[in-house]
């Protein structure tokens, strides 16, 4: 029996924690080609905070309040990472799917096909999973009935592991390569460490002090600590790598980029998937083109990347780390904890 109303964390505009309100709202109804998913667990991501703050800027106006694709239609239920169960199918939908355990691909794509680009995100361009129920396109709800992972663990995967899978593919990170991962203890970073190790790469993890053990357990061959002096961090990273880096998986950006770029080998790749340490950098372009280094931007994943991730989840080949679990009603506590960045792994809320 599907109720008429549900609890949801609703974003009412750009701003501080006060614009995120717990409300009773109508349970959405699935339309053609859609299913209704009862949320079992939903994980937090950095994008929840940046979207709430409107921190993405706009082309030509870096300080404009904006979501990652520009305007956000409020009120909006955030939450891009959803694991749950199909409880209803829209008109003409496949009723046989009711009861199926699913992992939701949070991306909206610019077209059909396995290599389509993401142009929207569940919880930003449509209502997401910080609620008891969410409507998603039926073909974005992937069957994970056979996965050995629990709901909390599955919820850690879509944005962080999806983004990491996209970064590694776009950066062509391969076996026997040495790759530096920044923000290595965070959601995307830890996923990138695990997935790069699984691909046979040698990983140097850049992180805050005190997180070495978890990163080594995740497979990092070496751990380097971040600090206030980018030149010193770059030198330590180069030391740990032992030779020029084949690739850098970077969710931090900022002043480390120009400092460390010279430690990337000729023909190497630097993939940017975040800017948590600074969105603007001064770059000597000669250090880029004279060495055929590719600077690659990477946003989320393609349908093919996500299908690979689902296959890994079903086969139990990924090992997401749940750092903390809160009731949906404690969303503010969960976001505070997330913003402190002291944890290793993901924070999950359950309705
Ligand atoms: N491109 C995409 O599609 C995509 C998708 C998801 C997220 N992102 C972006 O990727 C970044 C990370 O997201 P996330 O969800 O993984 O966040 P997260 O879980 O909070 O991880 C961020 C990590 O960055 C490090 N860090 C935090 N503040 C820092 C600072 N001032 N300077 C240097 N390092 C700092 C910390 O790791 P250590 O202590 O280990 O250094 C922290 O755990 C964000 O910028 C986010 O917007 C992009």
C-alpha cells in the first residue's frame, strides 16, 4: 500500500542549512516509462552542499548562485544516490518489476546509447532520494537483486563510483600505470583508489594526515599528505611515485595543479573532476603542450560506465565504505558531518 504523503528533505532555495526543510509532501506517481522506488538508503555527496549553496557559478559569472547545470527549480528534493525497491510501475510499465531491488543511475543523458553524456542529476534537475519514495525512469533503475552488498553500501555507489569510473575511463588509466588520486579519502577519491587498483594501476593517494591505514587497505601503494605548500606536496608526491606520473585523478584542483603538472610524464593525463581546493588556477600552458599532457574534464559517467559499475556491484567486486548512517530526519547533522570532511567513506541517510 503506497501512502499519499511522505517525509522529505526539501531544498527551498540557495543558502545555508536553513533552506533545507523536513516536510511532509505528496508521494510522487510514476508516469509512462517510470517506476516508483521506495528508498532504502541514500548517500550524501559534495554536490548536495554545493547545490544548496549555489556554489557552481555560471560561465562569465563565477560568483553567480547556480546549480551545476545553472538554475535549480525549487522546491527540490536532493539526493542522487538511491538504493531501494520498485513498488509501482507507470502506465504501460512492467508490473513484474515490483519488488525488484534496484540501484538508480542518477544521470539524465543527452541522448540514447551507451556513450551519452550526462546533462542532469537526480536531486538537482529532478527530485531525488532524500525522501521515502522517488520516481525514476524505469531504464535507470538497475536490478541488483543478486548483489551481496547491503542497501547502505549500494547507496554509496552511483555518484562517487560512477564519477570515479568515468574519470578512469576518460583518463585512460590502465594496468601498471602510476596514478595520483587527490581527495583520496572522500567519496569520489576512495572510489577512484579502489577502481584504479582493480584495474591494475599503482596508486599514490593524496590525503589529510591520519587516514593512511584506510587508504592502504583500499590498495594505495603510497600515501602522501596534503599541506599548505603546493611545491612541497608536489615534491612528496613525486618522491612517492618514484617516476613521472602517468595520470592524476583530481577532485581538488587549486594551486596543486600547476605545482604538480611538471611531475606528469610526457603523454600523461590530468583528469579534473572537482575543484574543492580552488576553481581558478594560474597555469603555464607551455608545461602542458610541450609535453603532450592531456588536461581532461570529467563529469559523472556514461550509461556504459554505469552498467559496468552495476555489474561490479552484482559480482561483489566493489567494497564501499559506510562511514556513518543517520535517519533522514537528521539530514542537517549528516550534512554538518559531511562538510567537516573528517570521515573516510560515505555518509548514508535512511528514511
Ligand atoms: N565531476 C563529477 O561528476 C563529480 C561528481 C561528484 C563529485 N564531484 C566533485 O568532486 C569533489 C569531491 O566530491 P566528494 O563527493 O568525493 O566529496 P567528499 O566526500 O567530501 O571528498 C572530498 C575530499 O577532498 C579532500 N578535501 C576536502 N577539503 C579539501 C581542501 N580544502 N583541499 C584539499 N582537499 C580537500 C578531503 O579528502 P582528503 O582528506 O583525503 O584529502 C575530502 O574527503 C567535489 O569538488 C565535488 O563537487 C564531481
